[in-house]
C-alpha cells in the first residue's frame, strides 16, 4: 500500500545519505527517492520495543529523522535483519533491523542495502566485521562505538563509516539506540563474522 509516513521517511533518508559524499551513498539516495509514492508497504505486527522506540524518537536531542521513523512504525518490517543467523545470540536478542532496500526488500537493488537499526538500552553488540562497506547514522540515543581503533561515544546526527572488514562494536547507552545504516560493495552476508572480543560475555 502507499504510505505517506514512509514517503516522508524515505525522502529524509535520501537527503541524509545524499550528504555522505560517496558515490554508493548518492546512488542509494536516488533509489530511495525512486520508491516514493510506491505501493510497497504492508501493515506489520507491532514490535515489542515499539513504545520504547517512540519514546526515544521524541527524546531531547534526537535527530529529526527519528520522529519520521516513529510515524512510519506501523509499516516498518522490523526483525528482518539478514545477519540474524550469523550474529551472536546476545546480539540477536539485543537488536532488531528493518531492511528497506536490498535484493529481496521492498525497494529492490542487488548490490546495495539500507535499513534501520534498534538496540536495547545498556546492551553490547560485540566486535564483528563483514565484506560490505557500511555507514551508520545515529538518529536517537547513543552508544560507545568502536570502529577499528577509534572508540568513543556517538550521539544523534553522527555518521560513522566502516570500510570493508573493519572490526566494529557498540554498547548502547541507557536510552538505547536508533540508527540508519547502509551497505555497499560486496553485500553478501556469508562474510558476516563475530570476532574475538574481550568485552563480550
């Protein structure tokens, strides 16, 4: 079905990734705009964290795009993280993903992926990597974020780039974490791998 809240969210995500400056991000933005007005979205079961997501999206300091995610919640396909079978059990319990663009997703593309990411408060997504080039944008809440050797707090509006195979991990803060992510390059999920991590467990 056509969903105006999703149209607003897709347009805002396109504007956001259009500022990244990488050719793959600009192509992602173009594909998102191409999905505007489409009959692509179906009503979805409410996720168990829906109320917490809406509260986080309305918190002080949240990126304006977070409110658009909350408004589109009824049609967002949460729980479709293609890496669920490869991530650790702790990461799978602590996180959820709604993939919007990709090979089998509402907006079709064989070599790009884009989605939304939710992480429960005070949980740790341990060190991992993958072949795909990845860029996250924090929309609400925040996390202590490790990207290679760089480890620091990241909050709303920050854009974090992980080149192919860069180890990365994140510990959500007390509010939890809402973010957007995109993959490009080799977007196979067979390469997704949890890595030895002294902070896990």
